[in-house]
C-alpha cells in the first residue's frame, strides 16, 4: 500500500473512536502519522544495504515500488517486531493508554494493510518525475471510501 493509504486508514479509524467518545482528533492524527511512518524502516534498510544512492529517498521509493533489489522491510514488519512492539505498547498503556492505543492503531493497521496488499491489477501504474507509482483498484476503492468517510465526518 502507498503512504497515503497507510495514513488515511488509521486516521479514519481514530476519528471513528473520536465519535465514540474515547479518543481525540489529535490522537487520530497521531495514529495516521504512525501508520505512514512505519515504512521509514525502508529508508534505514536502504541506507544500510544499498550499493549506490544510499541516502536518496527517490532511490528508496523506486526500489520499494519496482526494483526490489533487496528486502527493505526491517523486523518491525515481521511477527517478532509485532510482538516486541506490542509489549512496548502494553507498557506505555500503563502510563498513557490513549497514546498507546494511538500507536497501536497506526502500527497494527499498517501491518494489516501490508498483509492484504497482494499483486493486483493496477488502477494506476506509471513513472512520473522518475518515481514509479502503483495503485491497485482495491487500494483506490479503499482510498475513495476513506475520503468519503472523512468528508462526512467533517460535515457532520
Ligand atoms: Zn509497510
């Protein structure tokens, strides 16, 4: 999934929690930022393993989208990372349970979206400004639904 979907999904879920009365929009926004931020491990892995353009965000992006010359996901995308971070969220919840919930919402929604993202027929697949962009029909549909929910949340 693309970063905007990793942001929108936990943000909208957080706003749903806000409607239910036990969350704030700031925490929903934090969940969205965490959701998108999880993939920053791709950049760190790129710096560690790339032979050239080590600090290039564009090179990191294109390797993730198209070339896949090495695995860019770190342990936080795996089961061990999910368990370790789960323990950290539990410990954090003893002090600030809403912040822990926000972190967990962003992180676990990211893992869920990564797991259900399979190679599917592309709605958009092109190279713009030397950046490869891929969006499947399913991701595009999910984005539309999330934006509709976001719009209705802001209007009501
Ligand atoms: Zn990811």
